[in-house]
C-alpha cells in the first residue's frame, strides 16, 4: 500500500505452525505494515478532529471555523480529500502543509493566552495605582487580587483563571458601587479592562529571558517583576525586600585568572545566590556584568539581611580555578520597600546601601535607611 492510496484489507493471517506456534499479535503492536499504516492514519485523523472540536476562537478564526478546518484536515488524511483551501485537482497528502497549519494554530493560541495574562497584570497594576490612597478600597480588594496574583504566577488552568478573574471583577464592581469620589472614572476604566480579560478567558501562560552564563533572569523581566510584586504588596501589606549583590574586584580577578575562569567564578556566585533565595516567592536576576538583584517576597529587612549574610558566607567558600588561595567576595545592599514606594526609588536606596558596604571595606552587608 502506498502513502497516497486508499486503504485495503489486510491479507488473511496464515495458520499457525504446529510445533512453534506463537500467541496472536495484539492489534496495538501489529507487525503488519498495512495495518500499522491504517491505524496510524486513523489515530492522526482522530487527533485532528479532537483539536478542532476543542479549539477556541482566535482573532482571525472562530472556534466553529477551526472545527470545520480540522475536520477537513482529518478527511484529507483519512480519505485523501482536498485539504483546506485545496481543490479537487490536488492529489497526494499534504503533510508539510498540515504540519505548518497545526504549528501556526498552536503558536497563535499560546500568544493569545500570553496576551490575556499580560492584560490581567495591566489591570491589577492600574487598580493599584488608582486606589493606592484609599484604605477602604484596599481592604475590600486585597484578598481577591492576592488570589489572582497566585494563579497568574502559577501554571494555573483556564478554569482557575476564570474563577479568580470573576472574583476580582465582583470585588471591583462592589468597590465602584460604594465610591463617589473623583477617581471613580479611572477605576471604572480598570474594571472594564478586567471584564475584557474575563471575556477573553471565557473564549479561550511571565515569560522571562534567561542569562546564558549565569542561568538567572536578565534585567528586562526583572523590571516587569518588580512592578508586579509592588502592585500586590500595596494591597496586601506584604513586606518586600531587595538585595543588590556586587562582586568585589571582579575586573582584577578576570585579569589575573582569565575570562574563562572568571566566568566560572561568576556562575558559582550566581549559584550561591539562587541557593540562598530558593523559595517560590524569591526572584534572582543579573543586573550587570558582576551584579545581581534578588527580590524576596514576604520578607522584611531583618530577614533579608540574614539571607544576604548567607550569600556572603557562601561566596567566601568559592575556589578559583588554578588559584586555590585566591579570595572571592561580594558586597550586598539591602532595602525593604516602603508602602507605595516607586520601584526606581526602592532600587536606588538598595544601591546606596551597596555603596556603603563597599566603602566600609567590602565583603559585607549594609542595609538601607527607611524611605
């Protein structure tokens, strides 16, 4: 049988031999090439129909149109019918076209879900800015938005996202009903965006760039993460602390041992920071050449300083390739975020503390003054 012909009935199974007969072969592991091919095509057709049945609407195509499209692909695979946008004159199964079409649909769906999550973050950040001074609204919105933060940060299912978006929408609607001040219009805009996100979810996961050397996040996702955690900290009063870790004399170290060995030391420093900040609420990013930022969720300054001390101690134990006696150290600045403090000011205070640690002799931790 060829790949492009119609199915044919498999030949009769020969009678078993009298002395060395074997048990019949299970259909699922049949060694008959024709039967294997038929079963493979049947399975592929069923998968295509299932994909179409449960597809959700995208900007360029509705769920009904996608269901019909993949029904046509299934008929094309099973019966050599024309593919979508194909003609009766076309013969032969279009495997490459099917692969491209399926890949394009999955990419579009993934992008769609990513945009939904970004919209949810935008809404929550906007609500935080709009209501930052309103203690009553703060108390009403704290619990539903904290739950929403958890599911957006996790590998949550669409059902879980829909549930928490719905709860947040209800809380915002209740808040709007009780507010009569000048900010009601701005909050209403945020509520409308939340409702839009709810609609998107009913119709339908933070991406982060990784630094190739140290295997921690780069600066771009760090900026987004700071804004996101700051938004929820303002609602929940959860303490947030930030460490800036800077290698001591790393330029001189690179010059002494070579760039390759210096990179291995830098990777070891990154590993030490990750081990010290290993909770799901902690976040490590590379800020510059030998500078790292650690964001510690639900952590006050005193506990953050203890984490920083552990990093300093761990780095002191790092050995330099070909230089067993070479010392390695870091200086760390610690800052706890103030309520409603902008992230740039929070980072700046941590940087001032880092400079103080360096000026005091390096290989130590310094904490920032309160805002």
